């Protein structure tokens, strides 16, 4: 799981504080209201965490795909150099034999 940066955490906490301060002057806040606000905040953190994990999972998949392609390219180049070396050896042998 990916950790949220401090700036993201500060932004979320600041936003929630602003929402609570906006609501407080209009109503009397009970412990139940605060509990619900904290639960909502936790839910937002969890949702944000899931979202960030899905971006990073997509990036990880792209890197895995790139690594597979790179490995395939390296194998192909190795085969090409082996074939080229064999051809040079064969033609060199034939040239020496003539």
C-alpha cells in the first residue's frame, strides 16, 4: 500500500476542518456529530488511498510490460549477434579454404 504524502494529508485535514468550521456556527455539535465527521474523514482517506494504489498499480504494470519488452529485445539481439558471429566464422572458414 502507498503512503500518502504529508502535503496530501494536510490538505485533507485542512479541508475537513474548514467544513466543520463552516457547519459549527450554524448548529450545535454533539459527540455523535463529531464521530460521524471522523468516520467520514476516515472513509475519505481510505477512498483516496485506494485511488492512489490503483494509479501506482497501473504504473507498476507498465514497468513490468516495458521490462518484458526490453528482455525480449535483449534476447533477440543476442540471437542476432550469435547468428552474425556464426556467419562470419563460416564465411571466414570458406574464404580460407578457397
